[in-house]
């Protein structure tokens, strides 16, 4: 607030001085029209032309209250210390420890399909659950992928006799395996048959169908591949637009992968896989979640 005696003198202050004071306080005062006092301010700190005006008013009208700037607190400077270059000698890498490069192995796409070329997977250990496959052939020498007319996946197993067994797909119901068998036979594999495995061992179809009735349901997930730098934003948006399933990041020794699921049917998982593939995303595969 203005002092009482200044409030009375304020209307008669010359226009130039009035304008200066108003601008001064708008610029420097924390609260407009708040006044500060400091002895000697007029003599030592005001510009000469303003000081002359104040002195003339002093001679003509009396003493005007001196004005003082609010004190500013000096903040300590933040930031890194200044860089000082200096000459160094050539060093050596001896004694440094380097981590082994991360080798990301692509996951196996277990969805049955017929395309331009066949994918052959050498199988050493079978899954520990009930599943069906379609046996294509048994050969004394390893077969070429072109022999399977674009069927994928084709599992190659070396038998105790030294021969090679080739079987297509990995199905968790007899009905799905039967549909695939019909499609394979139409491609010319007339001698193809359905085979079954349970807990890594071969079982008859009759045994497999009895087990299937009481076995826990198999679920599926869609794998988006390995992304060391994180999931691309474009792929993230596409996943959110196409599915309301959970998106999960799985970390491992060989890097991180992203999966969506679970899906109760392989058909539902295949629909998402096809939609993402149609949008130009690669490496989208289907995996089985073992019960």
C-alpha cells in the first residue's frame, strides 16, 4: 500500500514521473504499487534524468519516499562441470570384460498352413502333452523341403532304425487333425495318416481320443517376435486396435519377446495373426500354452 502522505501527493506528480514510477513497479515489484524504502537510493541508484525530476519535486513539494528494488536471491548454478580437454595415450582392451552377444532364436510357428514353401523343424524332444500330427512319409534319407508342397510346419524325427519320419502340424484335438489330413490328402499325399502322442510317447488314436476327453484344455498365444529396443509404436497401436487380450513382455537370457493371449481356440489366435501379417508385420507366430 502507498503511505498516507504519498497518497495525498500522488495526483499532482508530474505525468512523466508518474509514468516512470508505474512502469518501474510493474517491472520490478513483486506486487504492483507495493513500496520499499532504502536510504540513499535516490542519490546512488536512480538514472540521472529521473533523479533530477525527483530533486525538482523535492524542492517544489517536499520529500518523496525513496524506492528500492526487491532483493533477488542468487540460485546456485546447475549443470555438469566444465569440460577440460586433455591429451591421452592410446589404451588397450586387455582386462576389459565384454558380454556375449545376444543371439535371438526365432520362435516356432506351430499353426498349420500351406504356402509357397515348407518349413522343416528337426525335433529332438516332443512336448509333454497330448497332441496329434499327420504323418507324411518315412524315408531312409533326409527329405528336401520341396517334397512337401508348401505344408508347414513339418517335423523331422530320426527314428531308432535310422530312418526319418516326417509329420505335419501339431493339433490338440482329433477334429482339427482330421481336417488337416483331408487337406493334405488333396495335395497328393494319399498315404498320409493321423498319429498321436501323449507325454512324449506314441499312442494309438483310440487311446488319444479317450485322453482328450479328460485332458485340460490347451490355450494359445500370439508371439510378436523379439524386440531388443522395445515394441514398435506402430505394432503397439495395431495390437490394441485388433485385440483386447493382455500384452505381456517376457524377459529371458536371449532377450525379450512380446506375446498376446491367452486364446481359448487356435482359430481366434490365427485371426489375429493373419490381421497383423496383412498389415505388414513380420514374425507373428502362434505358440501353445501347455496346461
